[in-house]
C-alpha cells in the first residue's frame, strides 16, 4: 500500500506543479495582453489563443487534482445512507466505473487528436495543433489514474472493515 501512496503523492505533486506553471503562464499572458493594449495600443498576436488553450490545460490539471481528493462532481446522497464498509464498496465501484468512463474518453479524444486534427497545422510560435490538444487524452489519463488509485484504496478499506484513510 505504501507504493500506492507514493505513486499518488508523486502524481499529485507533478500535477500540482504543472497546474501552477500553466496557471501562472496563463495569468502572466493575460496581464501582458492587458498592459500592452492599454499602454502601447498593441498586443501579442498569439496571446489570446495561447491563453484560451492554457485555460483548457489548467482545467484538466485541476480536474485531476479534484479527482484525487474526491472533490470532483458526484452525487453522494446514497453513500450517506450506508455504513463505513458499504461506503467503501460503493466508492470502489464508482471509482472503477469512473476509470472505465475515462478510458472511453481517452480513446475518443486520442482518435480526435490523431485523426481529427491536421498534424502539420500550427497554432502559434511553432506549436502544433496536435501538441496543444494532447491535454485532452492526457487529462483523462491523469483522472483515470487518480480513480484507479482511489479504487485501490477504497477496496483496501472495504476489505479491512471500512476504516477511513483520506488521501495522503
């Protein structure tokens, strides 16, 4: 179980660093656009497009962290009616279903990136359209990995009698 916690913490740290870097870059880019427009009546021609893409990246990194902490969108009224052991089983089943949904979304988004986008098209500064879109399958992979780790922890709790051990 220590290896699961180590993987969980390492993945969470990586995603947090990527989230902070993406958010900082997005904020700096937006602030630079405002300052350039107000002070110099100019702008970075690619600034708005880059900021829009960074919003998507920040959203996926935030969703992966929310999945880790169990703060993603879910309906929890049934769990409140159950005992600790039953709650652990319910959480394990819902996490496994979430992994399956993420796997389907990874497959669909990978198809979109590889088939639906022109691999030679560039967005700005030589960044390819497919590179910017990789966050979609990558983000669903990150969320799926978090749900796998949560399912393992929930199954462990279920077999041990429902003792709660929040995310490390």
